[in-house]
C-alpha cells in the first residue's frame, strides 16, 4: 500500500513534492478484490473521493508534479496504474508508466527504486516514493 500512500499524499499536497513514484501502486478502478482493504480505505463513496489517487488525479491541480509509475506485467494493479497514467497524460501532467517483468514483491520494488530517486532535473522540493515501506 506504500505506492498508494505516496500517490495519495503527493496528489493531496502537490506543492510539497517535485516527483512521486509508485511501484505497483494498489490502484483499482472498480472494487478491490479484497474487501477487507477496500472497506478500510473506502468505507463510503465520499471517503473514496477524498482518498483515491485515481479520483484525485481527475479532480486536483497537479501542475509541476512529475509522476513515475511501474508495475509488474502479471500484477493485479496493472489496470489501475495504466488508468492513472492515462488520466495524468491527458491532463498534461508528466507521467512515466512502465510495465516490467515481475510481481508485487519486495524484490520487484527494490529493483525499481533508482528510477524514481534519480530525477533528470534537480529541484528544491523533495521526491516522494514508497520505498520507505520496504526498508
């Protein structure tokens, strides 16, 4: 859930970050397959509107924020990450979306961290990624 949390925080407070990264972020366009997670995150539609990174991308002003997403090809989160990337790109927000071999695992996420942590241009604002989740 670290990728979800990083995206949620950055989309709620885009002025604080220059870049946000989510590795296999838990994003589901429809209902979560595990209701114990969805009931906790989204007990009702109003709460979902305030928390869901996909909805926040549709409704928030994210100008200046750069987004990096990657997902393993067989990952359950593939569809949600692709949808988020499409929404951001249609709004003109810089978004990279990559699909790599691998699954939703510690090994996958730790092998992808350098792509987020090495921005092409320096900024005074910090980078937010969910890597802290794994260390």
